[in-house]
């Protein structure tokens, strides 16, 4: 990582699910109710959820992320032959109060104290994003919690990334975009944000358009990367 890449950053824009908030915490909280297939279900749920957004983009058939998340879960419950409707209700409910990753609250506070503007840009629709951010106690850190909803399309469509300039009046070259989803990081970099991939799983880079400015293993090193002591 070259620090020169990260001077002149006015605003940090974070992806939500997987980057600030741990989507696996939904299944983890209800592990006993889900049963022995909990980990397999959690993995497939996330894969299908994201796959469905890309497919809906391809079909020009946007529906809110809450609906897509539920449809992905229904598929996964069928795959694993889990029929108890209570399990579905518990898992969807948990999605409204996902845990932030452990390093996130202190990191946001440091950036905020150093005068960086902070925002979220997420596939989530406001009815699911807003309760989650409120439940985490982190809402006051963010100047904006932006959803793809007004664009009516999902990441990595450029119309989504454009919402940041439209809503926050900041040009892409002054934005540091952070995502743990490698495909989202490439999409954001291709669009023109200076983008850091938060490679929480320590996996190889995807071969996609968009040059990443760098990668971090988690967000604890972000203040240092931005030159904040
Ligand atoms: C989001 C998904 C991509 O929050 O994690 O947009």
C-alpha cells in the first residue's frame, strides 16, 4: 500500500454488508434454531443474495434488497430442507440488527474526530439499512446512509456510485470507497473512486476492471492509511 494514494481524501464511503456489518451474525445468533447446516446456509444465503442482484440487473428487474434477501433465503432453506417458518422469521429479523465488525466503532470515531466526512453506500433499501444502523449506535457517525433504491439498480452499476456525488457534492477523486466485496471494490474503482478492498477473508483478487488503490485485512488500519495519527 502506498500512502501517496490516500492524500486529499475528503469523504470515506463504506459498503454496508460484509464491510461494516457482519452478515454472518444473523445465522450465528440463531445457530441452534437453524441446526447443523448453519454455516452452509449462511454461505449459500450470501452467495444467492448477491447473485440475484446481478441477475436482476441483467433483467432490468429491480426489487428492494429486503425482498431479494428473503427470496435468496427461501431458496437456501429449500436446498437445506429447513421447513420451520420460525427459522425464516428469526433470520430475517436478525438482518435488521447485524453486528458491526469489532474494529468499526473506534475506527469511525477516529475518522470523524479527524474531520473526515463519512457515508454508507449500500444495496440495502432504507427500510432495512436504517434500523440496522440505528441498532448499532453508529448512526451519528454518518452524514448520509445512501441506498441504491433511487437508482433502481444494484451495484456495480455506475448509476449507484454516482449517487455519492449527487447527494454529498463530493467528486469521485476525493472519495475513498471501502468494500470487503471484491467485485464491488472493482466496480467502484472502475467508476473512479479511490478504492480500498477490505480483504477480510485473505483471498486472491478478482480479475475485473478497475484498479484498486490498495487493500487492508480489516478496517483498523484505515486511519493510518489516511494519515490520521
Ligand atoms: C452492500 C452489499 C454489496 O451493502 O454488501 O451494498
